[in-house]
C-alpha cells in the first residue's frame, strides 16, 4: 500500500462529517441538565425578581422623610409593620411611617427606599434614621435580572450551573436537550483477554476495551463495550445486532490495508465502506463506513494508532451527533528539535509542552501506550509541510483541549 | 458591620483548608475508573508486550537469508507454518525457512525479523523475498511498553482513557481511588419555590437548588439537595440529620452579618463557626463552620454572591476532600476600563475576555444571575490593590479553568 492510495485526513474528515446528523431531542428535568446541550432557545416566562425587593435588612420608608438626616440629627418615624422573608405587607407606607423589611422581601406600597438596619436606632414602634437616603436606595427593581419574553439562552449551549439557575428563574423545571448518542464499541482480536496478573501463549490484554469506553464517556456519549473474535460471521452478527440499538459503532482491529481484513469486509458486506486507509501517522489503517444509515468507525487494533484515529475522526463526530461545537484549539509552540515528516501525510506526534516549547517524544511505536500517558499534546504536521526544524514554530493540540 | 471586622479571603481559605481531609479510599472496577482519582502508585505486574511480536503482517525469517536480495534478485525460502492472531508456532525457524505471521503474533523461535507481505511473492510453500532485511526489523521487543515492576502511574492522578489502558496492560482490572465526597446542599428561605410559570405574593424561584447541585457535580462530588424554611428548629434538625450521612454541608441563605441569622446560629449551636463575614465582594456574608468534625459552608442566599463564595471557598475544598490538585490558572489581561476597588477587600468582578483584553461587566447586583451567564471570567483584585486603571494588566481567572 503506497501513500498515494491513502485518503488525505481533511478529505476523510469532510466525508465523515457530511454523513452525520444529530440523534434527536429529548425533554429532561432541569435537575439532570448539567452539562447537557440545549436544543431550544429559552424565553423567560417571568420577571426576575418578580417584584421590587429590598436589597438589605432594614426599613422601607419614603426617602423624602430622611433628607438632611444624620447621626446627630436623625429623622423620627413610626414602625407600622414587619415583613419577613416570604411575606407581603398589606400596609401602605405614608410620610412619617416605616415597615421593617428583610432582604429579598417585596417593598410595601408607598415606600421608595430602604435604610439599612445599621443606620437606624429603634425603640418599640419608634425609629430613628441616622442618614439621608435617595429615592430607590437599596431597592432592586422588578425584572432587573430577567424580563418576561427575554431570550436568555440559545440552542446548542452546554449548560453550566449558572445557566440552570437562569432557566429556573425564567420559570422552567424542564428543558429540551440533544440526546446523548449511544455508541457500541466492539474490540476484535483472538489474542485479546481481560486484565490478569499473568498471561500465557499469545495472549494480549485488551486495553482498547478501557480506552474506548472512557473515550466515548469523555465525548459525553453513552458506551456499550463488547469483544468479538476475528470471525467474519461472528463480527457480522455482532455488528447487525448492535447497529439496531445504537447510534454508531466503533470497532478496533481488523482494518489492515494490505489485505482483506475482517471488520472492513463485514462493513462492505452489510453496508458501505467510504474510507479505508488514510494518510495519517500513526493511524493509517482507519476505516469509515455506513451500515443501515448509521456511522461505523473502524479503528486499528494498535492502542496508540486507535487513539489518534479516534482523536482525529471519532471525537468530533460524537460531538456533532449531539450538536456540540468544539473547535480544536491549535496553539503555536517552538519545537525543541527537528521533526521529519513526509509531504502528503499528516503526522500527529506525541509531545510534551513546556512553557513556549514543545518536545516530541522519542518513543514512536503505535502500540506503546506509555507514550500517550507521558505526553500531553500532539504536534500536528499537515500534509503540505515537509517537517519542522529545531527552533521553528509548529501547531500543537493539547489533549485537554479535546474535551468540552 | 465594617470592613475591619471581616476576615481577609486568604486567611479564611487557609483556615478552611486546614480543617479538611480526604474522605477515604475505595477499590473500584477499572471499568468505572474514568475521571476518578488514583489513590495508589501502580506498579506493572507484566511485561507489555509480553513477548517479541510482529509489527506487520508478513513472514518471520532470518534476516541473514535476505542479505543482498532485491526485486530482481529475490531470496527463496520455504514456508513451514502459519501463525494467526492469538496463536503461537511450535516450529523453530532455521536458515531457508519462513513462518507466515499476523501483526501482533509472537515471533517464532529462531526468526529474527519479519518481512512485510508487500515485499514477498508466494506460491504454495515457496516464498520469494524481494528486499534485504536487518535483524530486528518489524519486531516489537518484549516489554517495549511496560516492564514488570515499572511504576506507571502515581497517586492523585486523574485517570484519562489512555491511563486506564496502561493500567489494564499492567495486569489490573481494579484500582484504588479516592472516594467522591457526598455533599448535602440545604437551600433556606421561606420565599423560595420550585420553578413555575407564574408566581404570587413574595414567592421567588429557588435557583440555588440547581446551581449548587450542578456545582457539586462539576467538582466531581455527589450532591443531595433539600430545602428548608427559615426556622431555627427545622434547619437544626435538617443539619443534624444530613451531617450523619454526608461528608460536608453547603447551605444557602441565613448568613446575614448584621444580626443573628438562622443558619449561622444553628451551626454555632450544634458545632462551631470559624468564619463569619469575609472581605470579599460580592460575597461578604459567608460562613464556615464545623459540625461533628465535618465542614459546613454557609453561602449567601443571593445567587451571584453564593456562586462567588463557592468558587472562592467551596470548590477547592471539594477537590481537596478527594485529593484533586487543581491550581487555579490566573492569567494576565489588559483591563478595558478603570475598575475601582478598596484596600482591604478582595473583589471578584464578573468579566468577559476578548483576546488580550478583559471587559468588566456593568451589571453588578449580587442577585443578577444573567451577569454570571454573560461573563466568562473573574477579574480578581487582591486586597492590597486599590483598583485597576484603564489599559492596566490585571489578574483574570476564567470560569472554565475552575473545573478539572
């Protein structure tokens, strides 16, 4: 297999992207909406606060009664009522009168300001106000946070704690959000076994089981993980069964380019293979297809190749299936040493960032998981670039920026 | 209440920090360990790969048999066996012999290199090799990823997909992690009601219910949220009950500084109040106490004040209770306009970052949730700084950097 037969990364990304749509909308309780993706524009049903309210513990009065007052020359008022939190006064405040009021309580009719308790002195129903207030002082106007009809949050917003608070204040206890895609992960390979403290024969631990369950979770989707041996019939049965109940499949293994390989053959047989082999290193043996109108991502069995393929092709697809907009944050750093590359191939080089520098790791094997653990970013060398010189700036994508 | 009676923010943070410890360790399945915090150093039980393996589909041979070979002058070998994935050959490869081998399969004894299928031509048991190989070519050495006894991951690591893969490869299907703290959130206030499309009297929607359930989730802890009216007896009962089954309490409301207020009084009564009133704006009426040796965070009832208090005092505490190390990422940006502040008080100003600039929001009320929704960062003005001039650099903490 030669480079010229491999599909350029950007072409494969576009082709995959054009095959995807979101998996629908569901109404959920606002309780459960943290980090979900809003599937509507939210318009406030309410004013918030719903009335003029006191910003302080103190007395609701007419500001005019205090003009010129001071500690040495207090104005004298009569207390006619008390309003606690959650209460409303039926009294009308007239000149010379005051209503004791708690923070957050509705301002009684007639009053136009609140004097803080600290600036008063009271005995029984007699109140002395030791400062001069201006009308409106210590009153939060009705609707200062929200007005009925305000559009407060837009479609596709990922909901944070404060967003939930605003939606609640707008009068809603439920919201429409995009469904989380249900993703079946099928690891293939006769040699794979679950973790155990000793191995025999050709056994290899199935690390991809853990990687891709967690990768799907990190993309805010819902994983189911199964294993299947390298049998065309068994893989086909598994694919047919899982595609019915899931929104997409991700497989690992069985994607070799040099020959017919089991996973790619199965997809060709019951669906259509759109991509097989990409100009990406590591990660060349990547496949993408459609079975029963659902996307199938076929990753290499090699752990690092599979992770790179997932970061390049799968992660953004899972975001798109739930309308999450995550633009990869490419930053520029200085390469600590020369990095060779070939024209026509995109390289994702495991690297470690250090301040303004980036150091490519020396470990290169596409099976060496430790290299993904010890690195924190990819250096990306695009297909039209022949390599990076020592001290040259290059494109860096930190692993952290891949998640939303 | 005057500034001089309020505790400086850093002093309160230190006092709280010294009252906290982690809530213990639990052993969980590696399946469930994504984003959990490792509570041990992991030492590999295994070599990975556990044997010398083929990096390619091809033929395991002796490199010496191919020296000087080329397309026009191939070397001729006999195929004596075939090893598929998951299989082991019992054959010894001698000069003039070859074993067909799948990627990942163990190299048979005697062979010292693998020729890729693409550089061979086979008919029956006759194989032609059309290139010259060097010993070791296309062979991944045993233990190239992990060696038995290697310490692969350390205590307090937050586990990513690739970390789980490495732990699996090291032979483990379970790990020790720090327990997630169970946090009871108690919203107080007679006026509070759950969201509804119309309100009457003094009713206010309980937005804090949603904010703090989600805030606890965003700090990777487990929330229970209840509401309680402003009754000393009922709040005390609720606190006593919840502190038994949770690792910490967070309350909202009832923290006024100017008078005895219900939540602070209850904590003083059944425990000990260590902080009441901090030199923070917004967020002055914050309390911290200990009940039955467990921390109690008493937040303002005002939504924005409460969020700031949580970001300044609670979030890092919840991290510490599960041994998560998250250093807040203070960045420097240019202020778009003058920002006044007072000596002796720390200001957290809602702001919006735009490239190298930061623009403080004009909305200031500590009840205006919209200001937390429309901003994306705090400008922090430390207590020893009297304000920021237009065009001056200032300290900025983005909301995104608060979560791990």
